[in-house]
C-alpha cells in the first residue's frame, strides 16, 4: 500500500463575463501547489464544474499526485448556467426539441473568452494540446468541441455521455438511429482527425431504456455505436479509444467520481494503477 506524500491542490475561482452567453460564468482552476507557473502542466477543461466539489475532485487529485501517479494538470472546471440544455449540445445542430441552440455560442465562449484567460494565468501551457471532459450532456458538448477543434484539443473524456441526442423524436415511425443520432452522423460524415484520443465511461445502471429491445440499455448501445464510428475512421481501441463500463455505475456524480481516477491515469498517468494487497 502506498504512503501518501503531502500534495496540496489549490482552487482558484474566476468569474468571466461572457459576451457570447450574456452571463457571468463561474470557472474553478484546480492545480498542484508545487507547480511553479505550470511550466510542466497539461490543461484539462471539464464541463459541469459545479459538481467537482461534490465529487471531492481536489482530494482525488491530491491522492494521485501523492503517489506520483499522474503528471501535473491544470483543471479548468466550468460551472453550467441556467440554460444548460441550450448551451450544451452539438454546435449548429439543435436537437428535435430545439435544445442545444446555443452550443455554437458556448463553443465561442470556450475558444475566444475562456482560453485567453487560461493563457493569461498559465502562459506556459499555451502551446500544449488540451483535453476536454464532461458528464452526460456536458460530455456531448466536450466531445463535439474536441472533434471540431483538433488544432487545440487532443483528448475527450465522455462520462455517461448523452450520445442519444437526436434530430427526430424516437417515438415517430420514421426515426432511424443511423440518420437521427446527431453526433454519430456528424462523425460518420466527417473526415478523421489524426491524433485525437477518446475515453468513454458507461454504467450498467445509467438508465433502463432499451429502444431496440436488444437487452442493452441505450446509453451503452449509443456509446458502443459511436466507438464503432470512430473505429471506422481508423481510431484503434487501446491506442486511441478507451472504454470503461462499471457494473454498478449510475448516472450520477459518485459514479463519475469513481471513474475519474481511471480517466486521469489513462490520459496523464506516469505508471499503471497497482492494486493494494
């Protein structure tokens, strides 16, 4: 069993007035205290940053730093607003209820308002590729932004992603998974983006819906189908795609907190996790 070193994670809260979103966005920066000006740190953006306190994210980071498991990270945790279902989604393609209509504005907030603040606070990270992760609908948002901006991002973390996001009501007879699941179609009809890597997490208790009656819940089906689309583009499981399925996983913060160390070790691990004996 490892003996933990004392590693402090600092949390700085920032208030960013967004012209695009017409609101003040709360953003928390999590970073190790011993990293001077973050000259050796990577940057990870996380949607639904308001949930990170409940996840005990600082404690997760401290434990992993304490056993030298991951390299230093600057984690940019973005709190959602009251229009979460409008700001998150696939940019430029609202769902069948018109949700996600502000996703393009949210993307502009990330690229044109948030990242300049990060650059100002941690200038040494500017030239480094960045990662973006999220939970549920925030995961769909993160994946969409990474996919469309491979010049800035190189990793996506998708926890219980809302990959069902669709352009037609599934109750209609004309509904077709291939045609109407938005992010699947976007990736299928686009070209591959070399260098991208993807982490997907699902829980067997994420939901109970099974629209095609194949005995697999929709959230897992949608994730496996998206991984198939990525494999068709040339991304390889194990090298470019990682999948974590938790047998007792639910659609909630405790489950995502359980998966978070696996994700961090996947993306920034210095060595494999060793089990305690």
